[in-house]
């Protein structure tokens, strides 16, 4: 199985969206979501998914920084989903 653990967490200006998750859990909610998903299913492939991140710019740069940061903090993430439909 694979799961989009975090979806569209970055706005078009390159900032984390203000969501119920960020307000209740705090700024590390994405890290925790990936860790919890991995605990629930260690064999699943875990992805960050978003749109308009395939090119440089505020949103694409922020998505890259997010994923690099997750990897540096040893958060279990397997890939990025480039949403297009």
C-alpha cells in the first residue's frame, strides 16, 4: 500500500497552511503524521502530495525544503506526489 500522509500542506506563497492540525497539534504535525502512519503500517509507502510543486517558485521551493527537512529529521517518507488532474 501507499498513502498520501500530508496533502496540500503548503499554500501558493510557500507557507504552511493554517489548518486545524497545525492549530491543535502544532508546527510539527506533518512529522508526527508520517511517524504515526509508519507505526500503523511499517510496510506502507508514505508520500507528501501537492500541486504546482514541479517547478521553482515559492510553493515548489517550500515543498522541497519540507521534504529535505523531513529526511534530515529521520521522518519516514518515501516520496513526493505531483498532483495533476
